[in-house]
């Protein structure tokens, strides 16, 4: 598959260097795929005009949208064996360097803990409760096992995720969720989801599943099988429904 060539518009002179740098990097990433803007926009569930605005520097995407764009391009380039010139970390860093985005509201957390429980004090209490959670010293009877029964080892990055949410490091937190969903082996995803749910981060768990649903069909089926092995049947159903919605 050959890369699609495109003549990009010149940036208006009033654009800042930071805005130009981000748009140029995003264009270079877009040039790696043969997907048209219309096709890419459809993959990311965003209007073509909105995507065009990102590529021409008129506005900047939220971190979660940038991750979705990058994931769609990465999936296409991986199949073609094309190397992307910028990593997602680099794009997120360029995005975060934007000096006050005109007309855009302050960035909202990609994963909200709760509508009425955004205080750091509450989050710290929840973190302490998670650390003090009593573990059953012997296996539960076969019929009494619950979805969290496979979390003995736990997700090693859970505490890092919670700390980033406490510090309002939204982009870093969302990237952790996206990366775990898109790169971890199928057998590890249920542990991430179970760990998030046991810590009270249900929306983070749902976000992991939503991102995992964007993986290829074989990967999704392997993750579903892993959820079943872990007896996380509701999460398996949620993943299947999300995958169907993503492809419809």
C-alpha cells in the first residue's frame, strides 16, 4: 500500500510556533496512511470537518480523540509495514504545549471517578481502602467466586494511574488506559479491568474495554475468552457490544 500524498494548506501567519509544530506532526502521521480524511474521520467517529480542523491547526483535539486518531492510523500502517515518524507520546507532548487554546474549555478528566466525588480527599480515602482490602487466605468455593477473584496479583500500574488522576494529569492517565487496552496480551486485560473496578474506578475499567474493542477481531476474541476464564462475564459482554458498535 503506497502512502497517500496530499498538498497541505499553508498556516495563517498568526498561528503560534507550538500550534504549527503540532499540526505539522499530525500531518506527517496522517501522510503515513492511505486512508482518506473521510475514512479516518469515520474510524474515529468524528466529523470530517473536525478532523480537517485538527490537520490544519484551526483547533486541537482532546487527548482521547488524538489517541483514537493515532490508533486508527497505527492499525492501518502496521498492516502496510510503514513506520510512523512520531510516537503517540510525542504528539501528546506537543498537544499539551499549546499556549491556551482559544475558544476551547479547560480539559476535562478522560476518566471521571464520580460526578460528586472529585475531591482529592475522597480519592485518597478510596486509595487507602484499596490498599487495606482484606484478602481471603483460601480460595472461595467454586460457586461463590466473583469477577474480582483473579486480581490476586493485581495490576501493577493501578497505583500510578490513581496518583495521576489525583494530580489531574488527565493526558497521562488516559494514555495509560489506552496503552494497556491496545498493547497488553489478552490475558492481562481482565486483570487491569478487575483491578480498576476493585479500586472504585469503574469508568476507567469501562474505558479500557472501549479501547480494547478497537483492536483486531482475533485480539478482541482472545480478550473475550480471557474474560470468560476469569468469570468476568459482564465485562466480556460489554467488550463484544463495544466491538460490534465500533465496526457498525
